[in-house]
């Protein structure tokens, strides 16, 4: 490599550093994490009937047990004002309420569903603007409200978006967080027209494991807190963009 090439390489790196400082920092600052504007769990089992409501409680649950126990997480966010360019980075993160309710020691996995944007209240079934104090399995959109006790089914009003995996270690607080490979929320969020997006969480299999998750009314002490919808660009993505600009600048100099 010649002295000129070394200089150009160094100049490109310096340019990348300058651009990273000038471009990446504002991009990361533009990221946002949203707390839910409503969260609850839907139950359809012999212990908690289909009309039970937990909207004001400090937790929501996920459970699919042969006892039978059916508990489905039901969480909504208001994404009004979020820059759509950030949708590609969207992740979901939260905390379990206690070590006894982290799920299995080997870890676990949930299916994550999205409620279609055009769902409106009709014939006693709540719409996309459902209320925490009202929602239960018997009136929530997206599930078979007439399913037999101990069973459940999702309707055409929801779509499977992907999965969320987590460790099941016996520690507190135990956080969980999705990734954009297993749970890509881009298209679902882009399809939104009213600013309200609802997610449904259910275990991938009937294995009896019980998960309790902090709700927006729950504890925020010692690292706990509700399930957040995060729109935060990855630093590596910003760096690649900057290096691309630096490469373009170097190429233009070489042609000159």
C-alpha cells in the first residue's frame, strides 16, 4: 500500500469517525421505548373463568396447562408519533415478577400474535380500543370466545408474527427481550392506521409452565417494569451506514 493509499485509508476512517459522531448519536437519540397503554391477561379455565379480568393487577400471565389452565397475555401500545423508519428495529422487552414464575429452568418460548388493525367493537366483542377494566377471554377480539373451558383458539383477526425466547434461570429481576430475526414487527407496525397495536402472547406448547410478567401497574423497583415496545436502532447498523458513506467518498476521490 502506498503512502497515498494509507493516507486515503486513514482519511476514510477519520471521516467515518466524524460521521459516526455526527450521524449515529442523533439516530440513537431518536429511538424510543413505549410502555403499554393497556395490558391484561385472558383466562379460559376452571380456576379463573372466561369473564375474569386482571386489567388493574400488577401482572399478566402466560400459561397452557392440562389442569386445565389457559392464560394469554394481551398488551397494547399507542405508537402515534413514532417515526416509521424506526419500525424495522422494534423489539419487545419485559420482566418476570418472581423466580417461581420464570418458566422452566431450561428456558422457554412464546408465540407472539398481532391483532389486525381493522378490528372494531361488534356484537359484544371489544375492538382495537379495548379497555383494561373490561377485557376478558369472553369478549376479547382475536380469540375464539366460545372455546370450551381449558381450551383456546385464535381467530382470523390475528396473525402470527414470530416467537420470543428467554432464559429460565432462577434470578431476579429476570428480563426478556425479542430479536428482529425471530420476531420481525416491521410489516405489522407499518400496516397500522389508528396508532393502536395489540400483541397476544402464548406458550408454543401445552407444557404447564407458568409465567407472570410485570404489568404497567406492577413493580418498577430493583430493575422490574412493564413490557416495553422499543424502537432503538442498533449501533452496528448505524456504523455500517457511516462506513458506506466513507467508502463512497473514498471512491469519488480515487476517480478524481
